[in-house]
C-alpha cells in the first residue's frame, strides 16, 4: 500500500521465529490422545498422530525411545505422550517429539489386551485340544525366570521338600524393555536342546514371575511370548503373578498355576506319598497272592476228596493186563506146538537117499559148467603151442590186413608176450581151393542135428 514502510521478512525467517517461539513456550508437554496412522520407518524411528474428538497433532519418536517401550503401540490405543513441541519448517507444520509414552490407564491396557487376546485366540493358540499332558515325574525341569528374585528360591525349596529334581534355570528379565524377547528366547532355547546333550533337555518348563501391576506383567502379554509358549514341544506351566493375575501366557501354556510355588507343587508328586502308595500296593499285591494260593489250596483239597483212589482207577486196567498176559501165554504155546508139528512133517519127507541123488546131480552139472568155462578160455589154447596176435595199442588182430596196418604187434604166448614189427612188403598168400572131402564109405551121409 502506498505509504506502508513495514520491512518484509523471508519465509525462512518467519519459520525460525515460530520454531523458537513454540519450543520456548512448549518445551515440555504431556498429551493424552488416541494413536492414529502408526508406522515404523526402516531407520527405526516411529511416526504417528495423536488425536481426540476435536483436533489432531503429528508426532515422532526417535529410534532410541521407541526401542524402550514396554508395549507395542497400535492404532486406536489411548496413550499419554511426554515430549516437546516443535515445528517442521519444510511443511509449515508443528509436531510433538515424543520422549516417553505410556498407556492411558488400565482401561487402555485392558482394551489392548482384549484385542490381542481375540487375535491370538482366532489363530488357535489358546485351543484346549492343543494342550499337552504334564509328565508325572519329570527328571529335568527348566525354569524361565529372574535368577535374583524370590521366585526361583521358592520353586527350588518347594521341589526339594516334595521331590528333589534336577532343575535348569534360564535367567531372563521379567519386566521392562526387552523382557518379552528374553522370555521368548528362553522358551525357544529349551525347546531347541537335543536329548542327551551337554545341557539336559527338560521334561517340563515353568515360566514364572512374582506378582505386580498389569504394567509390570505386561511382558507376558506380548505376542512374541505367547507364540513361543504355544509353539513349544515341551509341556509348560505358566506361573505369572498371584492368584488374581492373568496373562496371555497363562492361556497359551499347557497349564496355569496360581503362584510359582503352586507350579512347583503341580510339577512333581510328593515323594513320601509315592512311597506310601507303593508300600500299600505291595501289601495289597502280597495279600492278593496269598489269597489266591489259599483259594487254590482249598480247591485242590476239594478235588482230592471227590477224586477216585488210585486202586479204583487202575483196578480194571490191571485185571485186563493180567487177562491179556494169560491169553498171550496160551497163544504162544499153541503156536509152538503147531510149528513143532510142521517141522516133524517136513523132516519126515526128507530122506538121506533122496538128498544124495540130488547132491550128485547138482555136482555133475557144476563140473560140466566148469569144463565148458575152461574150454572157452582164450588163453587155454596157448598151452598147445598157439599164439594170440594183439595190436600194440590193444585189441586182438584177426586178419593179415589188420596186422599189416597195425605196424607194431604183440605176440602173446603161454608164458609171456613178444613185441614184433610188421614188414609191410610181404604179399598175401594166394587162396588154395580145397578139394571136396571124399567119403570114406559108401554109406549115406548121416543127417545133421539141428
């Protein structure tokens, strides 16, 4: 406007003035509102909005503060944020830099708890059908708890009183930042132990913590703990807080104990009671055995009274045996007499003269056979000056042609053999025709016998 001598300032200078004014005036504020648009950047910083029914303000929480939260923020949760107000000149917006954040009272915590419980229950993590039975007498018990609190001492003392058992303690934080991750890692660590290793694998795991407020027990409501407990293959007893305290870990475990001491009582039986039970069972077994023997003795005595005596049972058989013996003697006598008669009859039919004639005839037949065998012996003729011609390789030579072809021959005489060599130049003698035989008499020729 003409006559206006006010000095113009830059946008950056104005933003700077506003930033200094806002930060100076609102250097420490506590805002209560509902989380909206929650997101975590890759850098670890958290960006969100806090709103109520009339206004919305942007907020940022740097990585260090976000890592120390005792709960997992979600949209719709009412919180109380503590920090300082500042501006973001790049967008001409103001925002709160949150340094600390907590849930806005027990109502908000319970709302968050019920929301997470409904989600996990829908996935079947609390299904009663998935619960595992506890071992009757575990040899090794794993305990996930703080190593310095009264909880571990109560558990150890109670186990010592009831039934001394090997205990393996996995020390963890049970409250504050990082507690949920340590508890979950301990449960998974016990589950990952191999049987027979340097650290014995537990037969039962107890997750325990003393009593406290809902904020103190919040680590056992975290999703990471619930999933680790529900997925463990080792039976788990949850003993978090006192009788009235309930966490999501209790729902995921195979059994909930009202206190850590009660968990130790549930885990093992009373050794003295077991001994009394075993003694009672042994006495009952002995009484039953004695009663069985006595009843058997009574039954045997009753059977003996009604059973027949030995003489009564064996009398008929003895009489039958005697009868068979006498019948056998008489049959044998008759058989011997019959055989004696047959022998006498046969002996009477055989006379000495008949036997001599038969023996003489048999002797003549035997001599004839002997003479025939002797006449057919091929070496017998050698005694009359003849020789048998044999090939050097074996076999008898019967023709001149075979002798010439053999080359080497053996001439077998009565008293030995002579080896000879055949001269193949000799010619065979011509055949001489023999004149027919003259008849010595005028009598007709006698016919040949056929």
